[in-house]
């Protein structure tokens, strides 16, 4: 599953992409949003001020002063409390208002990003490259082109742009964030962790960076470090996706109750993407079967069946629950449905054989310790 790290998501809106709206929230996160929205408004006002100063210095040939102003622009972005689905588009549009006084490199950059969004990558590259040539010290040019290269898996070219950016502006955090994303996509988890480490040094409030550190540590088998990274991410923002992966790791480590708690937290979190729901229903049902809490398990099996009516596993497991309760006719219906969906399953055929012989359903062992439905 290709992820979108904060560096790329924020970059797109920083260059006037209209793709980002307001992120979904939950009750636990909502209390801080009003404060953060006002904070962001103030930050954008300051960032716009420094961008305009940088433009004037650059046009007057005062390169070092322009660089100092542009660097302050990015330092303002780094002071944001955290990102939900990106920064506020209205403020960005104000920052890049296109009028007769707009520098041509800004106009080219904006046109390049819109071209990228519309799928015209060659035109986008041409416009962004022209913008860089007109103003070779404007940081958003290199960052935009690097993100574009990354989106088409041209990682070598993307790294080259980011290296140039870091030589000009060592404190631009989003460069390290995008590097972390690219290393992660290439499964170079050690270097991903190094890059994300630099990112959070510069922007310690970013929850997604810690989330991806957790994913990278887990891939490397460094489970304790992964848990610490997930914990820090959740401390900053209670994101459903982070609860899900922390739960998955705890389950792998044999911490079944803790895993269940995280899965249930993820399920009730409004920020969780629908693509995770089936995985949650499956994992929660499996744990409840392991804990012999069959009624609760049946509830989540029903959710899974409703969402995925072709899932033979859910029918089979609910059939086992019915068989354990002596509801053999109901169990037989479910086993037959499971067999229709998975005719090669020896286990399902064995369940039906036992039912039809009058012996009841043969249980399946579930969970890490093994629990038999009898």
C-alpha cells in the first residue's frame, strides 16, 4: 500500500493544490482544532510576509538576504502544531495570489502543480524547471519538482533536487520528510528512519513522521522502538490508522488484550479510512473467538459478512459459533455458504461432515494459545 507522507501531502497544498480539504476529526482531537486553525492563520500571514520579502530581495539581486527570508518562510511552516490532511488552502491561495505583480517563477510553479494534478507530467516538469531556472534559490521549486519525480518513481532525480535544496537550506524539514517517504517506498527502512529522524528534529510536532518511524521499526523487527514511535504519534494526534498498526504489532507480540483495545479505539475513531474496516472486523472477531466471547465475535463476523459477503472465513467461523451453541441447522447453512465460496477448503468440508453425521460441528483452534469451539 503506497503511503503519502506529510512531506508530499503538505508540499502539494503549499503549491496551491486544491486537493486537500479539512481532515476528519474525532471528539478527542477536536478540542485543539480551533486553536490550531487560528495558529495556522497567523503562521501563514508571517510566511507570506517572508516570501514577499524574499522575492523583493531576489529581484534586487540581494541573494543572501533573499535566502534568509525564504528560510524564515519555511521555519514558519515548521512551527505548525501538526498537519491533518494538509494546510489551509484558502491561506495558501492568498499567499500565491496571481496578479500583475506576481513574479513569473511563482506563476510557473503554480501552473506546474496544476498541470501535475491534471496528469500532464511533462508540462508540469517543464513549468517547474523553468521556475527553478528563473529563481534558483526559491525552495518550493526544488521541493515541488522532487515530489513530482517521486510520484513517478524517479527517485534518483528526486534525491538530487532534495540534496540541492538541503545545500541551500539545511533547515527545511520537508526535504527530509520526502526523503523518508522515498526510502520507505523502496523498503530501505534504515535510511528512512535516518531521514525521518532529521525531519522530527526540525518539526517535532508532526505525528505522521512518528507513525512512519513506527512502521519502519516494525518492518525491521525492532518492536519496542516501533511501539515507542506509535505511542509518540498518538500522543500528538489520536489517529485511527496508528491505533490499527499499534494493535497489529501488539497482537504479534502476544499482547492480545492491548491489541483489542487499540483495534476498538481505531474502529470508533472518525479518522480511520474505510479501507481498514474489514481488517478491523476480522481481527476483532478473531480475538473475541480466542477469548471465548462468542457473542461479541458473532457481532463483528456479521459486520464482516455485510461488508464482504464473499468472505468464506467469516461464514465458517460464525458457523462454528452456532455449532458450539447447538444451533446445528443455522451452522449448516453457514458452512454450506462457506463451501460455495471456498469449495477447496478441507476444513469446511470436515465441519459439514461432522454436522451431517449428527456429531455437531468440529471446532477450529483460534488465537495464539489455541481455543477450540466445541
